[in-house]
């Protein structure tokens, strides 16, 4: 902090903002800096709990003048790496939310979660392109592309953004859309937090319709048959149907249903926006793929959509890793079974493959062609794995994740999805979030918009001049 004592810096910033500023040792410092992932402990020099865009503008200008690094967090779901210095701006109190039913669109502040949007949109028969859990923040999820539950029907969430309110590293608040700021607009769509802080966002909504969805659990001893059935079934699955398959080693904990505690199971997740008859016919082959422990697929009210994936609703200590795969190449099933099947001893709670393709593979068209930084449209599958970072296995989890990446490398596209990338163990690994051409585009823009590299935490791209020096 340019040798400023912490209490002096805190006082300086507090005089400029309405939100509260916290320093290490303050009673609420830990809770304001806390990530959803309990294995990630942020220890910034200061935390600002911003309440509006003016707070963000003032804080960014203040930090920039002192060459202090800046990071941002809302719900903390994407906190794979710890922030150890600088100013952390929390946007979780920025709770603007409005629905325009005629335009079928929403405007949200940076602290709004997907469940808030769904609740507000439901009376109008509308929904948004949320992911596997509605507990995550809308803005952070979308800045990472956003892989929706119904992505094969509608595409990535970032494909349907209308406008951003962005505070750039120079402390200027800009309205960014395809017409007014086309370059910044394209950089923000999957550019994550490299170019400033989004304080509000506008995006399209879609008809909620009738949802036929849920999960099917199988005993893990049938993993080979379930995986083979999934490969065959997904080959002809309509583009509007979404599906994933997880290997789950469930702990013996109260949060897990009693009949599943301490067991190894396979979990099929399925979602179809259409009639019950259509959905039942589509999922029938997977009901017959192996003996079923629990069949929870059926007509599903949209307010119960979190039941499909059943992601944790409370903070847990985890290490995550992900990558994109070309598809079911020869031998992939054997590799997955070795990594996570019945005989695997890897300390991984969840290992998942998610079906890509459909609208997720379609590039932006018309005036928006090329107006994003998404590099995952060529993938057939998304791979994601999670391990619990707790004794006695915590020290084994990182190695197991890297071993999984290495084993799957021959089947990979070479890329990752930013939001599902997981812990950034090396600069090379972080760089795989974007293809080389897009990284060059982003590095050149970073040198222009953030020449001091103030926004250097998390999925950061080096400015072109620094990238060349590092090379």
C-alpha cells in the first residue's frame, strides 16, 4: 500500500465511500472476505463492502492512485485461488433487480444471485440461463461465459447479455453494449475480471415453459454399464436436451440422504423443456441402462430446479479441476473408470462429464459475430472433478486432480471453461482458459485498459508488454 499504515489507508478509503471498509483484525473482516470455498482464505490488505457503483468508482480510483491491486467478489463461488494483498471489493450488497416482461429481459446489480432472478421472473412465465445451482452470482457467472442448465437449447449465458455497467481501471463508469462500446463488450463476455468491475448487467430472459428434469441414481458397481449407456444415449439426444453424469463418493454426513451416506453411486442429471411424454421417452434408455436406486426424473416446478444437480448449498472446503474434452473418443470410458470407477482409490468426491454441443457450439451471428472471448464452443464434453480438502485426504486431492488432467489430456481440446477451471496451479494452466488468438486479443486490450495490471488476481491475463517480457 505504498508504505501507508493499514489504519491510515482504511480511514482514507472510508471517507470516500458509503459502504464499510475493513482491515485485518476488524470484527467483520473475515466474514466480508470469506469465499464459498472454505479451502480458499482471502487475506487482502483491505475489504470494501460496496453498496453502489459510486463506491466502486471511488475505490478503484483510490487504489489505482496507489498502485494497489484490485479484486472483486460477490458470492465467492468462483474463488479457487486465495487473494493475499490489495483491495478486495465485495459487491454482495449491490442488490438492484428489475424484470421487463415485455422485452423479456432483466437488469441486476452485481450482488444478485440467480435464485433472486428466477423468483422475480417466475410470475411473468420467464426464466434465466442459470447453471447447476441458483446460489451463484449472476454477474460473475456470466463474465465467465456461464454454462447454463439449458445451454444446449439456448447457448452460453454470455451470448445473451445486452449491456454492462463497468468501472474500468481508471475509475470511469461506462455503459458497455454492442453499439456504444463494442470492443469492451466483446472482452467482458468470458473475459472474467480482467477489465474492471461490473456493477450491473442487463440480459435476455426466456420462457420458463414446462420442465421435465431431475436425477437418477445407480449403484456404483454398475458404473461401466451406466457410462456405456450414457455414451450411446447422448449420441442421438436432441439438441434441446441437457445431460450430465457424475461419479459420486458420498461422505457419511447428515447433509446426505441417509440411504446414500457413505456410498459410491452414479448420478445422471437430465433437463428437458417440453412435455412430460416427450421427456419420459427421451430419458427411457437411461432408466434401462442399469438397475436404478432412485428415479427422481419427472415434471419439475422451476422453483425446485436446484434438485437436479443437488450441488452443496453451504460452504465446504474443496479443490476443483476441469477441462474440455473433444467427445467420447476411443478409450475415454476406460480412462474415466480408472480415474473414478468402482476400483479407483482417488480421493475425489465428484467426477463429472457434462454434455456440450447444441447451441453451445454455435458461434455468435449477425452484428454480434466474434463479439466475445469464449473458447469452449468446440467441446463435446466438459470434465469437472472435486475433492474435499479435509483430513485425512486433503494432501492427496491436488495430486489426484492433476493426475486426472494428465490422463485425459489426449482427449482434451486444450481448453477449459473459466468458471469450471478450478485451482490455478500454474500460469500455463491459467492460460488454457482461452485459445492463443483470444489471449492475444485480451492481452493487447489489457495493456490499453489496465496497463498497471491492477486486476491481476484470479483468471488474469497479463498486459501485452508484460507478457512479452515474461516470455
